[in-house]
């Protein structure tokens, strides 16, 4: 069974600084997708970034970028120029068609942004 | 694009009654939708996978007679919590599967059973 691990329950960052969230996963599949979702206090799950496993190039979305290390099964998220609105729970997630496109979530990391 | 709505956003009901939650993909068709439950300070727990025109697939430990799922069209799935009890109080979230399997989430429904 696939598992996703987020080892940092909480991270704190100063506004305008950079923070990196870690995520590791375990799988025997070769074709899969990885995601980072943000859940602010409203509890709406928002897609932050997506990475296809077959792509070597790391995905980037504005201030958000990932470091995808396939051999190490690592998928970290870097938030640059942190803003107050970035404060939220962040969930790393894994998806494979072999499992019916179900998402497997990590336990989440809470990001606090200090003004 | 890829907007998912959920209704109602908040519901309070008496113990023993049934509650229906709707999940709609507004600007895309979704053959597959998912229903999750989230307890405070925890991650999302998948309850069931809803496929248009067929029976839902429930995760282990989820009572299918308690949580009825219907996926009548490519844009609508419903979750009915039957004979609700206080332990069913929770935050329920749906998602719709879009391009390349990416799931887009609804805003969630807070259920409180008295």
C-alpha cells in the first residue's frame, strides 16, 4: 500500500522569507502523480502544484516550487517570498491510476507566517 | 476553471434524521467523484469513490447503508447520511476528478447532529 509521510507537523516562517515542507512517499508504481494541496482556515482544499512522475523537470507555480527526487521518493514544496495568506495546512498527496485515481494524503504540515 | 460546489455548507439536524449533501462540478464533467471525511486537526479520510452510472465503491470500514452515494450525472454526486447520530458529526468534503486524475475539491459541509 502507498503511504505518504510529512515529518513536520508545523513550520514557522517570517513574511517574505522562504520555507520548505518535506514529503516522502512509498510506492512500487512507476506511473503516478504527486500533489500539494493547501487548506486555509476556511477548510477549502486548494490545489497548489502538481508533478507527474515521468517528468524530470520540477514543477513551478509562481512562488511555489517542488524538488522532486524520484529515486529517493521525496517531494518537497518550497514557498518563496512567504505571504500572510500562505498560512494554512499543507497536504502532500499521491495518486496512481492503478489504485483507481484515489488520493493518498500525508498527515499535513501547518505553516505559520509571522509578519 | 475546475470549480466544484457543495451544498449545504453547514447543516444541523436531529438524531435519527437523514441529511443529503450535493456535490457539483460546475465547469467540467467528472465521471468520478470522491467523498471524504475530515476530523479536526487530521488529514482527509476517503469514504467512497462515486462513478457516474454505477454503484459507489466504499472504503473498508465505511457503512454503505449509512452513507448512501448516488452519482446520477456527470456533474452531480450526492451523499446521504441516513439516520444520523452525533458520532456522524464531521466535516464532509467531495472532490471531482478532472484532467489527468487531478482532484478538485468542494468547499465542504459541516454536519452537526444533535
